C-alpha cells in the first residue's frame, strides 16, 4: 500500500506536458465556429425568419411558432456540416451543473429508410422526466411532467456530436425548476426598473442590460493522486490532510510562471472556449499552490452565465486529457486559499452608457451616482439575502473563514467615491457633481512614462467591492451557478430603483427640477448607506464582526439558517412584487437547499467515517505493531534498562494509541449523531442537525492529521498535501 502511494507520486511527478491542439489560424478566424450566432443565422435562415428571430432576441418579442420549423431546419443544416448527429435541450436544474438528454436526429422516412429530422416543435419545447430533479415538493413524483423551453436569447452550440439548445426548465404548473428562469425574470425586472430612469437622462435609451464578468478560480490535481483520495473523488475536497510545510507563505504562486503541463491545459481550454464563442481574456496562477484562474470579457448576464456553465463542463473534460482532475470545490484543501467565482456586475444601456461608471459631465455623473447609491441601498437592505444567495454547504468553508469573503456583506468604495458621497451629503442639491478620474503619477524612472492611477484602490477582504465601473461580488462560490447570486442582486436592485423612481416622480410633480429632485431623494440614502453597508476596512478583523452587528448587518454564519432569509416577509415582498419568484417557489427552493445541504454533509460524514476506519486506523495500527515489535525486542535485550532504552518508542506508542482512540470514539459519536439526524422530518431541522455534524468533522480530522505527523511516512496510505499540491 505504502509502495503504491510512493509509486503514484513518482509517476505523477514524471508526467510531461501534453501539447495543446492549436489551430493553425488566428483566434478571430475560428471564434464562435461552434455557435449558431448571428452570422450563421444570416447565412442559414431566410431574411424574414432572421429578422423575426433577431426581433425576439433584441426586443423580447415572442417568437412566432410558425417560423420555428425554418429556424430548426437552418440549425440542422449548419450542425450537420459539423458532424452533429444528436440534439439536446440543455438546462440548469437545481443540482450542480447542467442537464442534457441526447436524442438522435434519426427518423423513419416512411419509405423504408431513415432521414435526419429536426422540427420546430422539438426545438421549442420538450418534456423531460422531471421527477428525478430537485423540486422541493412543487412537483409530486406522480406528476412527473416538466417542460424545457428554448431560450432564443442564448445561441445554440455544438458539443462533440450534439447540438445543445439552451432552455428553461419549468413544471407542469409553471413554476421554475431551474436557475435560468428566475435569472431571466430578474433581468427583465432590472430593465423595467432602470429604463424609465435612464430615459430621464437620455430619451434614446431603449434597453438596460445587466452585465456579468465572472472570474473562475480552480485547482488542478494530478489524476492519479486524485484517484488515491476517496474524499476528493466523492466529496470534491480533502476531509483530512496535514498542512504541507510549504504552502502559500512565500506568495510565490500568485501570478507566477504557469507550469508547462497546466499551460497546455489552459491553451486547450481557451481554444475550445473560443470555438464556443466565449471571449476568454485572462489566465493566471492564483494564490494557493496548484490554484489558477480564468476570466472572459464580461457580457450580457444570461449569456455570460450560460458560458460559465459551458466552461466548467469543458474544463472538466479537458483536464483529463492533460492527466489532471479539475477541482471546483470552494475549499478543497484546509489551510490555504479556497476558490471563488468573482461576479463582476454592472448595468449598461443599449446606447453604450455604463451606468456604474463616472460620466463626463455633471448630468452623467448624477446618473452614475443615482445607480451607484441605489445599488448600495439594495445591497444594504437585502444584505442577509445576498449572503443567503451564495451560501452552500461547500461555500460555507470560505464564508467566515479568514479569507474572502467574510460572512458579512458590506461594500468597499475606495477613498475617491467615499469622499464624493461624503461631500454630496453637505452641498446644496443643485451643486454639479464632479468626480476625479485617473490621475497621472510618475514611477520615478526616466525611461518609464507616467502611469495612470485608478480612482479606486483594491480591497481583497470586501465581498462586494466597487472597482471603478462595476461591483465585484466576490463571495460567490467557485462551483456555483452565477444565476443564484445574479438573480437576487438584479431583483433587489430592480425593487430599489422602482422605489426610488416613485419618490423622485413625487418630488418632480411637486415642482422640483429633475436634478434637485434626484439629489433630495439621494441625500438621505447616502447618509444611511455610508454608515452601514459601506466599509473600507479589514473585513477579516474581529472588530468588524462586532462593528457590523452594531450597524445592523447580518452576521449569521450557519448556512441552513441563512436560507431562511428567502422566505422572510421583506424578501417575499421583494421577489413577488418584482416578479422573479412566487412565494411557493421560494418555499420549494429552500426545501431543495436544505435537502442538498444535508446530503452533501451526509456524504462527507460517511466518507470521513469509512476513511478513518478503513484507511487511517489500520495504517496507525500497523505503525503501532512496529513499535510493539521493537519494544518486545528491547525488553529481551535490555531487561534491566528497558524503560530508559525504550522511552522514545513508549512515548510514540502512547501518542499513537491515544490518537487512534480519539478518532474511533469521535467517529462513533458522529455516527450516532447521524442516526438521530436522519430521523428528523423537517428538512430545515435536519439541515441544522447536519450543520453540527459538519462541524464535528473538524474534530475527527484533527487527531487524523496528528497521526499523519507521527505515523511512518511509508505506511501512510493517502497522498499528502505536499504531494497533491506541488505536482503539476
Ligand atoms: P481582477 O483584477 O479583479 O482579477 P480580472 O481581469 O481577472 O480582474 O476580471 C475582471 C472581470 O470583470 C472580467 O471578466 C471583465 O470583463 C469584467 N468587467 C470589466 N468591466 C465590467 C463591467 N463594467 N461590468 C461587468 N464586468 C466587467
Ligand atoms: Mg482576476
């Protein structure tokens, strides 16, 4: 067994980079080749059908079912040119990842042969068996009907031999069973709320978009080492493992030279991403050893989120070609940084104005300040809900731990914007707003030109940081569907903007000029947020915990309790009023969340129990046997001097024995706790019981990690942190 681990490590270390399959052309030439984008639509559809489809995509007009046959026909012709034999409705149920059921294009031609067929009907709608997806009781198992329906705003794409059609997934009675449906509703809501405000500044604006730029952090582990770790395979994280002597202390991994095996993986990932029309922009080493990041150029939120889902699938598959396994778990290794998925978010108009960026003149600055302050107000009002929107069993290991994000939602503004807001509180409402842009700064070397310093600094500890033209929601977990966070954020902002507009309208109706009405409504809001949700200090400090509680921000760290926020009156009011979720959907989704939480912890607890009993204790007992053998021999050789001669062995024996006992008794306690928890009927109460079990896993881990420190390296059955993290 020990030999096996040693061999695996040696072999993993010797692996060489597998060259990426680089196409012999510029990226722009093949970008989007596997996506039925506007160019393909133009080529494969008649002018009338093309225009009708574009009208549907750009202006939200319902697609006439009559044209669906032609659209499907065009897609089929294009897809078959790329060797496609199957189609699938591609959707995002309330599990992790995406769902797909492939149907071949084959049909009888009624002349004794076969033909490929793809009709408008099967493009628009399908009826997968919904009973096996989480629904939180919306759809009882005897009523298994659920529907997937084509989302024309996200282009169909090819994966392998299959044409993938992005769809929403709803129940027979119309409730959303997925992430995409509420996301799309929230995007409509934020447009509906923001548009009338934008039109007061510029009558030409017809649409407001929500933009998302995700930064995906991930770990890569050699696949052979991974296969030797049951915890990684079954839970996505290591449940045990002593810290490596060298971790991330030297800050030498962040932005370091990318290891060659990883580099070839990244190239393949990018090439596949480009072929799927994903505008990947950034790749780099992250803070922890074997941790990396990739990010595209931001885009419209629904599309950008679909692309993130696609990317996670692609990365997963491509990793194996390079002998890696991709880890998207938020905390695969204790003691070093975990992985997030920073959601850079903003609003912008179809006329090209970024609503969260300072403008060129006083009026555009007023528009910016309006959106800026309203976003902060929405985040303040729903801070607990926003935290709940990113809470999961796995992200819990990042929440509240000493790394981004703390379990308190606050916003970092930077000194420029803080000063602007402070000033605005005191000046008369008709004072033109000026905001300092980038300033030049000499680096002090004659050969290097002046560099431009941003009007925001960075603060890694802030979960919702302003970064000059957007907010960066850093608390989202690396494995999450961005839609969870983006739906809540857009909905909260939509509610706030609607409320704001009503107030402003009243002031204007009372005879005030527009700019004065705006500032009069904004000023008390600024006063409120500046002392509550805005916080530029260290989000990791203990003082902040106390200060945040004093400010009335939510400091809950128990994930099952956080979910309760979704069904509190203020949240139900917000979501139903804005048309994103019904109360039934909120209740049902919470059931799913608690159930998922319980199951995740339950799996971890089982794996922990079995590894402790089948891997760790036997290894420790083998070491104990070695010690006992030596002791027996010492006793024979030194009958008089035995205690002196055997002192080291006796100490080790005592230590190993007591640690083994600790592991065994703690495991037994944990099994009892599980038995009790499993009898609980209420999903909420059960999740709470499992929250305690999750905590108890740390108590089992501690003696195991101590055993790893003492037991002969030769006998240790699991690849160690120093091996998992430093081989690539
Ligand atoms: P960081 O310095 O935070 O690591 P990255 O370059 O890794 O930044 O990623 C920043 C992300 O933010 C990119 O996806 C980028 O396209 C996106 N982004 C930039 N501007 C906006 C914006 N106005 N709205 C939304 N996302 C944006
Ligand atoms: Mg980044």
